[in-house]
C-alpha cells in the first residue's frame, strides 16, 4: 500500500517515525527469541549429523555442539 503514496508523503511518514517516543527492539521479543533458538538448534543438529556420519562418537558430538545426547538421539533417530 505504501507504493500508492507519493514521495512527499512517504518522506513525511519516515520523518515522523524518527520522532516517535516508542521504539521496539525485536530482539527482546519472546517469539523472535524462540525463532532464533529453533534456528540455532536446527543448525547444531545439521552439524551433529555430519559429525556422526564422519565417525565421531555421540558424546564428542554432544560436547562440541552443545546439544544433549538425548536430544541428538531423539532428533536424529539414533538408537542406543
């Protein structure tokens, strides 16, 4: 919708936003933090899978990725 506004109006809106007393830090938002945590776990699990496929012991993988052994077993469907 903002594309329907002319340049002058868009500039006025941007200037007004800078003067607004309320600022919201998205990094403090719980849902944002949950997304970051899920993304970090997904990355750690991908790395863990590669390490395990390369012959590393599950205890070593857990130590280096920071992912609990139980989580590795469950998420990567590892028996034992």
